C-alpha cells in the first residue's frame, strides 16, 4: 500500500475515518438526498489511480471496478462532471475517451459544455481579459513576484504548467495564508489555491513535500463553479454529489447534497480534520484513490431505483 502522511500512524485520523465513514454516515445522509442526477468529481488523487491511470489501484494492480461503475452511471443517465485543476485542453481528450461531455477546468475558472461547444470563463474580481486570461495574469508580473518571495520553495509545475488556458500552475510548499496576504496587497484580484499533495519531488526545491498551487481570480473556485453549473442546468443540491481529495474539494460539501472524500485525501491533509466536522454531509470512503471514487459513485447510484436507466447526457 502506498504511504500517505498519517496513514496508520495517527489514531485520531484512523478514528475519524471510521466515524465519518459510509457505515456510520451514509444511511442518514442518503435520507436527505433525492435521485442523484449529477456527480462532480476531482480527477488526480480521486478518480484516477497511481500515475494518473484509471485502471491502476493503490497496490499498482489493474482493476475494472472504476470503469464498471462509471459505465453504470452513464447508463442511468447520471452526468459525471470532472472538476479539475487541469486545463480544458488537457481535460478534453480524457472526457471524450470516458464518454463525458461536460467538465469544469482550472479550478472552476473554465466551464466547458458539450466537449467545448460552449465555454464559460469566469474572471472573478481580477480585471483581466476573459478571452486571454492567462496572458493577462502573466503580464501583471505576479508570477515573478511570488518566485522572488519564495525562492527555492515555489516553481512552475512543469511540464503541465505549459498547457494552461487561464491560470498559472505552480508546485512547492508555502505558507498559504502569508502568500495570499502578500497577494492581497500587491495583486488584490488574485489568490493562490492549494490543490493537494503531488507524488513528485523536485531537485530545485528545498521543501519536505510538494503541493500543487493554482493562481486564480479571486472569487472563483471549484465549488462556486459547481454551484453556477447547478444553477444553469437546474440541479437541486439533493440531486448532486461530489468526490474529491483536497482542500479545494472539501468546499463542495457546502453546495451539494453529499461530499465524499477518498480516504487518501484525509491522510494527505490531516489539518482538514478540524474543518470536516463543520459539514454534516461529508463521508470518508473506505477505499483509496480510484477505488474510493468507485465506492462513492456506487453509493450515489443507490439513490436510483434498481431498474433505473436513461440515456446519457439528458441534461
């Protein structure tokens, strides 16, 4: 089994994983849900297994469980919507291969419908050009400012940082509150968002762990984009669930009927244990990575009658 910080070594985390697990919480949460029509899901560390592979589980064994449950969701007409820090260009082929038509990219800045037939770009409070948001952000000088303040602690998340449509992508380890305090003074329309631990190391960084950071327009986020998508397409919170693994994903719980955190998300982000209890609809899966994701989707589909079936993309 892959090692996650706190995995099996912190009794408080182990106890919380059980107390917030599906055996303890799902029955009560399910009672408050209707028939789930949409599942919003993070990709890396959640829907995907090691190496970003949909078919590899935590033990580096091939499994069809995630694919089988995805197929079942599509057959039932449930719209599975990836919500990721990846750019729309990166997500397009992934979505197409999996039979998914709608997705939310760049931590909520890009809403993409029908494989790109319609794209909505949210600029929040940043006074930039929505038609070329990435260029507007870069020309502000904010990236150089951050690198000068966090030399040896922050760098571009290459090579993926070269394929951005809207927002810069970094990796490293910084004091997030401090960094955003600095941005508030110099670049008030932008905010740095932590998108979780990365399974990489960098020879040019002097940090004990590496996390992904996205520089996004202030006011934009994954959960705001999900709420906007639900409004645009007429989904009620009781018809929506979400799955994720990071700080940026936990806020989904405030806008959907149920939020599943895959177990590795808790172990990689133990500080979230102080926040999770404030939500009454969070479930920690027993499974890790894509198998935890499959477990979450299987539970969500139990809100459907056994014989439920409908064409995909009905919304």
